[in-house]
C-alpha cells in the first residue's frame, strides 16, 4: 500500500491522515470511482475516529479498536504513506516535497493537517503522553489500571474525559488545571458546580487554579512542578493542553490565511483553485455562525466528506453548522455556537437537565444542551432565526 506509482503523480493528494482525510477519501469516492488518491500522514495508522480514544474505548467493553476505523483504507486506488511528513508545497509546479525529499505531483491537493498539541517543559519519557493519537491510547492502556497513578495536566475536553475514563478503569487520577472551577470558561456557574462535583464524586483528585510548569523523572516516578512551588508525583503524565492549527505549510506557500486558520470559501477551496482545506485548520464561512474555525469532530466529518466530493467536482456549498459535545460520567452535553459565561444567559430548566441560551448584543449566539435530548436541527433553526429573548424558554422541544 505504500509504493508511489504513476511517476509520482496523483489526481488527489491529501496532506494529513486524520479524520478529515478519512472522510475526504470516502467523499471523493462518492463522486469519482477510481481517480488515484495519495494520503501522506505523519501518523502510523489508517484514519480513525479520535473521540473514542478518550471515551468509548474505555467505557464500553463491546466497543473495540477495530470499531474506530473510518474505512478509507477499504476504498479502491488509495495509497497511504504513513510516518511521513510533508515539508513543502510548490504551487507553481503543483507538487509537494516529502520528508525523504521525494517529490509528488498533484492535480488537486487537500490540506488536512489538524492541530499541533501544546506540551510542557520536561525530558522525553515514554510515560509522558501528549494525548492525541491511537498510539497514545495504546500506551495509556498499558500504563493505567492496577491502581497506578496518572497525573493529567489540563481540564479541557481531553483532560476531563480521560480523567473520568481512567478513574472508572482502576486508576488513581489527579487532574491539574488553571481554572478555579472546572469548565468555568464554557459553562455558567450553576452548571460548573454540578460538573466539578461529578468528578469529585467519581473519585478524581482535583487540583484547581494551578499551572503545571514542568516535569522531571525521579527514579520510578514522574514529578510535576506547579506554579505555587508544590509538586505532584505520579507513574504517568498525560498532557491535554489543547492544540494550535498546523498552518505552516500553507503560510510558507503563500496561501491566504484568515483568523488563525487557512481561508477557504463556501466550497472549502483556498485562494488557489487546486488546493482545498478542511477540519481544524480551515477558517470557513458558516451559514449560521459566520466566519469561524472550529476544532470539533462533527465539523471534521462533514467538512471532510464535503471537501472530498467538491475536489471530485461536486461543487456544493458546505452548509452544515457543526455541534460539539462531551460525555463525562452520567453527564452528556452538546452545544452549537458560542459558549461564553461572560455573556448574558437565559436558563430553560427541563425535567432532567437545562438548556442555556447565550446572547451577544441581544441576539442568540450559542446554545448549551445539558442532559437534555433534542433535535440539533431545532437548535440550528433557532440560531438562524432567533426569537425575542423573552420567547426563548420552551422554544426547543425535547425528544
Ligand atoms: C482524544 C481526542 C478526543 C476528541 N474528542 C472529541 C469530541 O468528543 N468531540 C469533538 O467535537 N471533537 C473531539 N476531538 C477533536 C476532533 O477529533 C478533531 O477536531 C478532528 O480530529 C480534526 O480532524 P482533522 O483531520 O482536522 O485533524 P486530525 O484528525 O488531527 O488529523 C491531522 C493529521 O495531519 C497529520 N499531519 C499534520 N501535519 C502533517 C504534515 N506536515 N505531513 C503529513 N501529515 C501531517 C497528522 O499526523 C494527522 O494525521 C477529539 C480529539 C482528540 C485527540
């Protein structure tokens, strides 16, 4: 599967082998049965669903690693180059340069390079995992359980989901984060209290309002140094400090950037008609929310499939407004738009949960669905045609 053919010329070349790449291959195949596709990926694995790495694979015994594959590897005429970095794009002769200096020519190019995870000062160590990939999941499986102690740095999605997952898998967990209350950057105060409480009740040791500055190995253990001079000792460290968009290749080749991403139009096409971008790196015009960049799976899946179809000639607008979500212990939440607790909010209490409406300049800007089951298209319609503030409560039906 890894030989370059056709004088190193492909109709479709995809840089990145993550979620967008997987869905884009499937999208291309919906429109074009056999055009040659090359996927060049720094990863070692075929495209897979990342969200399962911090959730379902830990919590559902019936769900195995085989279930996370997107299926792009099963399509015809697809070649994968794994463990390979693209170092350069030469737009003049429509080529890319791989890490081993091989030159590959494209007819149509997709940038799907995702986000680069932030890390922490300290030596390379097999027990320090900057959690992002399938291989990180495999390592953490090996290093957790048996009452081992994992120190998680960061209380965002990955940190909090892994804290909940590990503590339910016979592992001691300490989670360190900057916020005074977990979730306070996204959720209203009334909700953060319930959220943090779920972790306490679940048995996670919470260290709030502290910055992890560095780590060191000390014999069999790792020691994390915090900004107040204190230390936490554990067997393994997991770093979940967020990502920054990988746009260096686009920048160096002179493609138009906007916001902190790669500028694309409604077809997910860059200012070079032979180059597209989607997923975490794309700054795109959302039909309802306006121009934005969003690092979430619903967007990766939908923009990935749409961009693949468009590269193969469909030329259809990307009109899907993505939602985002997380599942922690018995809490399940979903959201569309802006979650910003500094904005005015309207609370809509339901039997088992709450819907929170966030208002910007008196107009609905975001909706948080907390432990309530709704049709997300109703939320999209509400954001597109918001009623007056006083009519928000009760405006979304429960399913
Ligand atoms: C553990 C985890 C859990 C998540 N859970 C959720 C969730 O519950 N809900 C949610 O909405 N989102 C979640 N996400 C986010 C979601 O997975 C991402 O938004 C999505 O993967 C983005 O897809 P992408 O293709 O843009 O980037 P990625 O999937 O990150 O793929 C990028 C690819 O590009 C490759 N690459 C980068 N640079 C180069 C280069 N120069 N040469 C070759 N290859 C390169 C990388 O190796 C990788 O293969 C989660 C992410 C992780 C890591």
